């Protein structure tokens, strides 16, 4: 029975973000093509669809934004980030994943205007709370 167990209470949105690193000590970032933070650098990621897990969301978003193909077994959870104002679009909780790859070429796709490898010790200002995610991911 559709709708029988729906509630009137607000619910958060869920996203997955990927911190992709290589053996040269670099992290893969995308330049955001859309608001919020249009033009800022960010970790690849996006909103979870109703028919997927967070892990599959991370894999899908990474493919859509960078054309990197990994599987759910190739990713490792960094943490869950739920500070209430982390996304100006509304209440959003993200699961951030670490993905270690060999040095590869990546291509911008979907809503990513550009993609680039950055040295971990020389990152540009990052959108959202992605600087915290990168800091936490470096400890893994």
C-alpha cells in the first residue's frame, strides 16, 4: 500500500563523496559546474537515488563526474558527515569514501566543469566540508 508508512516530518537528503588518491600523493578534484559553490573545487560525489545503496551511489557518481570506473569493493568508508549546515541546498548527510587508484587520466563529465589531480599538500579552497573529509581520509 503506497503511502501507508510515509510521514509528514522533514527528512535529510543523502549523498556520497569520493576522495580519490594515487601513489603520487595527489587527490582528484572536480570543479563544480553548478551552484552551490559553482567554480569551486570539490570531491566527486552527489545525491543517492532511491534504488541504490550509498556505496553504489559513490561508484556511480565517480563514473559520471570523472569517468573513473571502480566497484563497491574498491572503496573504503572514511566517515559520515552530518553537520547541519554542510550544504546550503538543505539538510544533507554524506558518506565519504576513500578510493586508491594508480595514476590515471580522468575526464570531466555530468556537472563537473573540470577534473584535476592536486597534490595533497597544495589543495585549493574546497566546497562544502570537503577539506575536513580530505583531512580525515589522509589518516586512513
